[in-house]
C-alpha cells in the first residue's frame, strides 16, 4: 500500500471500475479469536483477493451488532485488545489492500480523535466507518475527522429518508455503505424492493461506489448483492468461521469471490 488515506480507496475503486469488477469487502474483529489469528486472517483475506478489508475496533457496548460480532468484541477486549493494539495489528500486517477501520465513536474519543486519525494514517489505514456518528451529530468532531486524511465512509440504512440520504453521502467519501436489512448484523439477507430502492436513491445523489452488507452468508447471497451494488460486504459469517476454523473462513472467501466474479457488471 501507499501512505494510506483517501488516495488508497480512490485508487482501488478506479481499478475495480476499470476492470469491471465488484468489490469483495470482508470484515473481521481485531483481536478475535486472538491477535495472532487476526494477523493471519488479514494475510489470508489478501491472499483470497479481498479488495478492501474492514477491521473492527472492539467496543464494550456494540448495540448495532448481532450476537456473533458482539461476542467477538467481548472476547477480544477480554484478551486485552485496545485501540492502539488495533493500529499496531494493521501496522504489523502490512496489508496489500486498503483497510477501513470500523468503530463506534466512544473508543476514538477516548483515544483522542486527532491523535487517532494521525496514528491510523501512520500505519496505512485508508478509511473510517463510524456506526453511531450521523451527519450533523457532532459537527466539531466531524470537522476533525474530515480534516484527518481518512475517507469517512457514510452509512445508509433502509429507513434513511431520501433527503437524509443526500446529506449523509455529501458528508462522506470513499464509498457508501448501505445496510441491507433492518435491525442488527448477522441475519441472512435477501434483496428486497426496499433495498433496491435505497440503492437507487443513493446512486441518484452521489457518484460514490455503493457497497451493501449485513447478513451475507453464502455465495448465493453475495451474487444477489453483486447484481445490485459495486461492493459486497461480509461480516458475521466470516467472523463466526474465523472463531471456529480458519480454513473454513478461507473456503467461505473463495466461495464468495467466485460468486461475485461470476456476476456481470453493467458496462
């Protein structure tokens, strides 16, 4: 990678679009099931042709997450993972693909927002996705993040009103993350009319790539999303397998990669 930041994500999406490919974006919780396992998993995800990797910063009150990611966060924290530890993990992994940090706001505030952004850039991170800082929620913090050099990934839900979608995506860059279902992470997803309409609305107000996640568990799920979006995010299913059997996680990545690549991208 380069020095990290917005340029890395922009370059990756330009390459994907030029090649006519849909992005595969796996998520893992840093430190789960152990630091060494996370380090190995980052290498495996790059080997299995992940295009972007989301690295979750564990938090003690992950209300937006389902039981699998909640459990992984608790176990990671119990084993001693910290925000600094997450950044050190990324540094030591020397990832060959852009890293987007996935976090709640509180751990970053506790660490120090400006310091966090500087340190994240220093280890090569490319973007930041905050689950609980809506656009306009804290303008002072948002200004610091905007000036910090990482892509701020906007998050859009199926319940987000059309006028709110426009404001949300204008406050971010990198790509737009659309949550494919109501509720917490982890349940199986289907491509509903509501999801299709939300993606259409997002595309109507931004040229940013659109990635869809929450609930992708199989190649079939991934292919369904790839027909609709520019990127497919897989989280709980992968975390579950990483905690049980790393080779099973690798097999899932291969299944998803094959399924996504088999879908023709509209030219």
